[in-house]
């Protein structure tokens, strides 16, 4: 399921862009939900206060209240992986959009041609990424964490605590259940209470897995030889 938000202070533009997005979803064979906003502050509130999640956001740059540029900057800490498509009639914004890691820039005078292509490209990329993303869903939030960003996962009471470079996220599941859901060869148990992503292991030294981040995680004696063998096999197959 792809979650899309469209924000433009012109309600007619919102309806037109929503029709384009719905057509792109059909053409790509993607299931999706589209949320429409005519006030930038409403979208910002839903994301920052209510925990709303979106994979793709279509933003008009010139809006009253928070502009599209300001909104994109405020959203990033909450949705670091969201793909943002800027729609504007002012080409001078393109440089700033690039600095904000915007997925695509669409001029309003060529929207009929450029917006469908931009949305379809985003949907194809999201489809490729979906299988390499771990999703945490509760009654109040939805979060998607790319596999490559997961450093390690530890047991924390009845929760599994997922650590990335940006912080931690908890899910009320056992480590074994999370490991089975990941279903990826790079994730290995180094202890009954810890799973590590092998792509982040720099070395194994004195019974510790040393990660590129500087974290040092103890490997249980019962797992040590198996961990070394798995690491050697993994890197032998991927180098």
C-alpha cells in the first residue's frame, strides 16, 4: 500500500493532481491511499503531531502559511525516506529543491506531461524498495525502515528494539519473529538477545562484533564460530 499526500492551496489543482496520481496507481498496478490538503499547516500537523505516514508527497511550493520549501524541511526529520515532488511555476526554486533531496521538480507549465512521469518513477522505485524495508505498524503509527539502515536489533523485555544510525524503534514482537519477518541473509543472531546486520560489521575481535558505527556487541561463546562462518560466507559471496 502506497501512502500519498497532495498539498496545494488551490483546491482545483489538488483535484487535478489527485486524478493524475490515481491514474498512475492504476497504470503501475499499485494499491494506494491519497490524502488531500489545501493548507500546508494541516499536512505538517498530521505528520508531526498525529504520526501520519506518507511514502510520496506532492507539494506546491508557493502556499500561504508554511511554503512547500519550509514544509519539506520540517517533514524530513519525521519522514526521512519520503519522496517529495515539488510543483511550481518558479524555476529558480530548483536549486533549493535539489539541496533538500527532493525526488523530482515539476514545472506547472508542463504538469500534464511531467507529473505523471514523476509519479510513476516514484512508484516504481517504491515498489523496488518495499521488499527491503521493515514495516512497523501499530494503531497509532506506521514506520518503514530500510534494511540497510538497521544496525542491530536487541530484546527489550517483550519488545524488539531496532537500532539505526538515526535512533531506535520498538515493536512488540520477539526477536525470532522479527528475524523471520526480515527473511534476509544479512541478519544473524550473535546472541539469543541480539541480531546484527552483517553489512555493518567491521570486524570480530575478542568475542565482540565491532560495527562501523563504533558500537561493540558481545557475541555469545555458543554463537562465535557460527557467526564467524556466516560473516566469511556472506562477504565471500558479495565481494
